[in-house]
């Protein structure tokens, strides 16, 4: 009886696993003339964001929606990564500037740089429909690679150019610079 039950379980597992392989439909998304393309996030409108390698091997961010690609570049920067998009078309990511990574928010065509206080690097990974941003920062004084810490940042209604940040370890104000 026990052996029969094991055989039935094995058959059940394989029977359920086979249809799962066919349950997904894949579409390739490649930025035109890119050396490589990475898609990182999608919203309910099926708009996607990600980054691609251009012919100079710089990473550029993009927005894809309505069968159209739009390149996203933080002002005066050669490496920009888009990692999240919400239904309000707010886009977050990070960019490389003089040896440091900074988070950014792109909202209605305006870039804002997000830097966690006293952090070496700040990465904004995702944004929800309320405008809350999650990501992580790396301590400035923790060796070459540093120690990462997660954060949640919310725009402060009293100071629209500032983000309030909270995490288990620390509650502080994250600086944000409008560009």
C-alpha cells in the first residue's frame, strides 16, 4: 500500500509539472542595435523598463511601451539602469557618476537623484503605485565592497524634494537632488 501511494505521488508530480512548462508565453525584447538587452520591470499597462549595452559598451536605460522604445539617460551620465516602473509611469533606477552609484526617480520627465545619507552607493530598485521606493545602500566606511542595507523611501508631502526613508536599522531623511 505504501509503495503504491509513492508511485501515485510520483505520477501526480510529473503530471502537474509537464503543463507548467507550457503555461508561459515568451516574447523577446531587444533594444534596436543594442549589444545586449535586460528587462527589469513591467507595470499593469505592459510598459517595461530595463537597460541595454550600446555600441560603446555603455549601459543605457530604456522604456518600452506601445511597440516603441525610448532611451533614458540621467543628465550627463554614460551608465543608467532602469529597474522599476509603476502605473503612474514613475521610473526608478541608478546611475554611475564619478565612481559612485546614485539612485534616481524619473517622474513626468524630471530626474531626481536619490542618495541615502552618508552612503557610498544608493540603488533604487522598485516603485509602487503610491510612489514608495525600495532599494538598498552601501555604507561608505565598510571596506571596498561595503555592507548593504535595505530601505523604503517615501516622498515627503511637506518637502516634495525630500524622501523620508525607513528601515529596520535606521530612520532618517534621504537626500534627493533635483536635476
